[in-house]
């Protein structure tokens, strides 16, 4: 299993090494040991631009997931990319009265589940399934 982390935000209280270990633990919990994941920690300006370009939404978001093209024919199973706005995570952590670390962890779980095909926006039933998995993984970490 390989997790590559790109930290593009300076001065934020998120450890790239710690988030990498957390991602690896999430992948193990989801029985995704032979996979590769790319994770980027960015600011609101960058995620706003990606959200505009790929989702036609003009505001920053907290997390984006981009599944890999399965036709790439790579040896290891490439899951895709998860991009987290640390700036947005800080705002949400304050609103929810939890730590930045807990918020980023939840966003990482959420993003990885999207890469695996879960989608809370398709139906209420799928949203319920995804939320239950998020809670189960959070407790296991």
C-alpha cells in the first residue's frame, strides 16, 4: 500500500506524516491493502478553483475526491486522489467544536469512501450507509 501526501499549505497544524499514517490505517480497515492513494492538503483558493473546474461550483469545499481511471492497467490498484482544504477544515472544526486533526481525519475518511464508490448525494439510503461507515471507521481509529 502506498499513500503519497502533498502538503501545499504552510503554517497549518496538520502533520503530513501523521495524516499519511491515518490514511494507511483507513485503507487497512477498508481492506484496501494493495492500493495507492494520493492525498493533497491545500488552501481554500486552490480547492475553490478545482471545485469550479470539475464541479462547476464557485465556492471552496472541504474535500474533493477524484477516482483513478481503472483503464490505466497499473499493477497496484490506484484508488485516486483526495484533496482536503485545511483552511476549510479549520473553519468547520471551530464550528463543530472539535480539533483540526479530528476534522481532517473525518474528511479523509469521507474522501476515501467516495473513491470506493460511496456517494451520499445519490439517495438518502446511500447517505445513511456512508454515514454509518464513516462513524464505524472513526471509532476504529
